[in-house]
C-alpha cells in the first residue's frame, strides 16, 4: 500500500521544548523559595499586573455587569452543555461492593479531590470556553474547592467574559494570574492556603512545562502541547469545508499542527490550494498564527486505502480528529487513538471547542496513545476498601503466608500468622517454609 506525503512538517512541537524547560525550572525554584513575593514580582514583570491577586465577589460583579445579556446567555448555554455531559460521565461509573469469596467483601468508592486548580489562558485570544470546560467539570465531579486563574487582559484584570464564565461555572476562588506563576501558585497553595490536588487547563509551552515538572507533587489533566487537528477525508468530502477546518485550528498558534489524511489525491491538491487563500483572508492576529502553523507544521498524506488512513491517523494520535468520509460507523469502530472524534461534516472541532458538551481539554503530542482528555473522572479518586469475617481471614491468611514466603518476605507472612494464631489457636496450618536469610 502506498503512502505519499504531499506536504511534510518542517518542525515538530519538540523543537521548541528546551528553552521552556530551562525558564520554567528557574521560575518554579524561585517561587517555591520566595513564595507570594516571587509570584507578585513575576506578575508585574511578565504581565504588568500590580493589582490584587484574589478577585473578590464584588469585583467579579463590577467587572461583568456591563456584559450584554445575549453574551451572558451564550456563555450560560455552553456551560450548561458541558455540565450536563460531565454529569452523565459521573453517572457512567458507580460505587459497588462485591463478595469475592465467602466472608470477603470488597468495594469501590468514588471520592472527588478536595482542591482543583483550573488554568484559563488569555493571550492571543480570550479563552472563554476553557473557563467552563475546566471549572464546570470539576464542580460536576463534586470538588469542594475550585480555584481558577487567568492572565490579566490589557492591564484591566481578567477578561470580563472569562470572569463571567468562571462565575457561571462555579469557581470558588478566582485569581488574576497567568503563566508559570499561576501554575506554581495553585500547586503550592499561595494566597489561599489550599494547595491544589490536581491542576488542569490548556496553556502555552511554558504552562505545559510547569505542569509537567510539578506532576507528582500535584496531579495534572494531560501532558499538553500546542493544539492539533487532523482531518480524514475521502473523495466525498467538501474541499472548502476541509480546508476551513484545518485553518480553524491552525489559528490557535504558530506551533499548532494541522494534518490531512486522505484517499483522494484530487481532494488533497484542492485543499492545499485553498488553505493559503483562507489564511490570507483572516484578520492579522489569526493570519500570522495560522500562516506559521501551516507553513511549519502542516502535513498532507495520501493513502491507497481507508485501512492505511486509519493506521496513519492512529500513529499521529491527533488531539482533534475529524472524519469527512463515507461509512462513519466504520471509522468510529476502527479508529482507536485520538483526543476527541468529530464524525461527519455536520460537526467540527470548533463546536467541541466552544459549545457541544464533550470537554475540549485534550491530549496532544501523542498522549492520546495512553490518555483521554479532561473528564469528570480526572477529578475523582477511585478508592477501594475491603472487609472480611474471621473465617474468611483463615483462607486469605494461609495463601498470603505461603506466597509471602515464596517471595522471601517473612514480615508479610507473619502478619498472616498472627491472625491465624489469634483466631484459630487450636488449629495447625501449612504456612509455608519460613524465610531464614
């Protein structure tokens, strides 16, 4: 089977990683050492922000009062969609208890983390949707304290519409902080006294690197990188729609890959001709980002069969994957590696990014091979428990003692011996050969 690259990427997201690692390591070390003073210094240096870090309820009300009612209704509608999907995810798993052996009962509890930190980027664009994607999902999981951070916007504090989205989604604490200093603040519990158990949300390469370095001290949603889109298309696809969707995601930033996998060379050539034109028609900020992304990271691959396309797609493990092809059920059944799947021309990544319901915080840089995106489950701990009768403990103790001694772990075995001796003092058991070395 032939696989032909009509366009190859000149760079990969890893090309830009080294600088971010050095900068982030230095910032995290200083913030851990100096605390809130270092955070304030970075906020002033990087974001020109010298105001209060924690946003009061009165300030939220003042800064969101002038938002037009139709805008508020749109934010409320989209938040409700995300909340409803998250609650359905919560209902898809359950607590249970099961008798595994006569007298041995084990079970599962679902308990939310106590504190979640939600990062909402505001740089080239005001990411209103990222506020309700993270905060509403955490609250649907039952997290008692959700802390939301976002960068000051044009020197005026958090963007009013981002602020309103945080409020509607249910954030308990809102802080005017961006970048590495925001991630570190949530991890260390600065300004709140409540260190986050998990930190979620998209961001630039510095934010992504801060989350990666702090993983272990705190949980994170995914190892994130620049936003990605892949489109699978056959000869039934509309080249203009395909090209528009590729450009729509390339708009995210200079390092955002956009890939086309197709069985139709004419479609591929048509899309390649359309993309530069559509980029040229964008306003300056989006044109700059999408132009660089397509030039450096765009790829077009033509395959002989849909089976080969599916294999290529799984290898790329795209964050967002659209399918513009016949027999959508076949693609749903056969594709296995993606952050979120968009089946058919009628849906598009932008719908998922903003409104439809499934979360838009998704794995990038190949992480879809082993991880899904942000969900209500990310904020919950699946905890196990067990209980047993003394008669059941007899069987468990005998097998445990013998296996422990086969492993050479005498202290483990003796915890079983103690129970046998206490509960069944008149009985003699085969407990294995004691470890002597």
